[in-house]
C-alpha cells in the first residue's frame, strides 16, 4: 500500500553561484531555491527543490504550495492523480506561472517519496534502469569578454571530461559573437559539440540577420534567439536556417509544449522540470515530443532530469549545472561527459541541513 502523506515542510534559500550569470535576461550572483520535504507514513520523506529565478517570488509560491497540499493531505501517495487534481484546482488561477511551479515542487517530492516507498531509484521506479546520461556543461560561457572564454572553456571541459559546452551569444556585434565562438572552439576537442543560447535577446528581424551570419559556424543548436512566446516567428526563423533551432525551457506545462510541437517551429525541445510541471509534466511532454518525432533535452535540474531522460524516448543532451550542489549531500558525479545516476532510492537527493541554515533567505 502506498504510504499516506502527512506534512509539508518548505524552506527558502539563496545560494551563491560559483560563476556569476551574465546574460541577456539579467545578471545573477545568487540563485533562489525552495527546498521541500513531503513527510509520509513509514518515515518516508519525499524531497524536491525548485529555483524560481526571482527570490521575491518564493513566498507566494510557498504559500500556494501549502494551499495545494491541503487537497492531498492524509491521502495515499498517488502522484499522477495528485497532478491532475492539482491542475484542475489551478484552473481558476491559471495552469502556468507560479501556480504551476508550486504544483511542480509538490509533484517532484511526491514522486521521490513514491520511489522511496518502493525502495527504488526514480528511473527504476518509472520502468528504466540506472545508467549514465550524456550531458553538456552549461555552467559558464556567459556574455563575458571573449578574451576570457578560452580558459573558462578549458576548465568547463576538464570537470567531468565533457565534450559539449554551451556558449551564450547575442553580443553587440556579429564580430564579437564570432570572436567568442572562436575562443571557445580553440579549447574544445575536434569533435566537440558547441551549443549556443541567445536568451531571447533578438527581434525576428535581428535574429534573421545575426543567425544567418552565424549559420556556417557548425553550432549544434541555436537556443531561444527570440522571445519564447513568439511561436509563429520561431517557425519563420527555422525555415530560413540550417542550424537546428531549440526552445522549451519556457514552456509552462505540457499544453505549451503541445502548441509549439503542433506548429513544428523547432528541431527539438528542452523542457524545464519546474515550468513543465514536475515529473508528471515532463513524462507527458516526453510522450508528446516522441509523437511529434522531436528530440528532447533538459533545462536545469540535472538530477531529476537525468532520471527522466532514462525513461524518455528520443533524448538528446542533458544540461549540467552545479548550482544546487551546495545544498545537496553527495552531489551527483560526472564521468566522461555524462551524469551518473546514483544507486539511491528516489531521486537520490539528500539536503545538507547546515547549508540550508547557512543560506536561509529572509524577506526584507
Ligand atoms: Mg536557455
């Protein structure tokens, strides 16, 4: 029998980033996380973390989580049923944005608890096997001075023997972007993959101009060159370029993924575990991407995403960052450019209590 769920415990933290983010959407030195524990019968605790970008958004999400949790308290753990019930109850608020983030945080913890109740790693509980997941190191190469990128790329490659990196582009001029690409390429192995991300910096016209100039650079993909919601413009852009176009970190739930896939406006999608609606939202989106014959990659949350990529067809690359590592006891290991899924029950994420206390976020 599945254990009953009893209590929800949430903490808000703000963790320093080892490499500051300098991107078209802003500069960040700290990263906010909501750390959650769903306490169940039989001393089973389901863990999750979400990073909702803006620290001041955390109290609203936490309060929504506690309100949603009241729908499930005392019930036997049933993550997919809870997800559907949660989505139904969110109809009045909207099935996206911070309301969906709150449901995602609960959903991830519910699945973690459910796999722990079965004494299995999450990917095994979902029908897969333990393994390694091919990844790229996404933890740097921001919009810094191109002259610094060679050394940075070397250290990103060395950590975990990566062969794939992601560079951020969309500098002031084409020449600066070309110089940045050249500096990173100098550091990379001959067959290494260089991915690129524009963080939505361009209008359609600017994107046509810039991406056409970069189209012969052999980049593995162009990620989010224009605003994430300009779905028709993605279709237009994709028709004009050779380099694959990818989007999806800003899909809010599987409904958004469906709309984009239906428009055939990308070469692959990369859902974000939080924005897509947690484990349940990811699994449903994985089924959609397979039906539309599109490759699927991940955005942030490398630990749970690694489990999910083991049970999702047509997977491409996992995005690796170590941003949450300060909060996690025994962070996941890297081997030959892969993330190694540990043989531990659930998602295998145990929080470091001292770190949570040290990085506690307080309002005001
Ligand atoms: Mg991105």
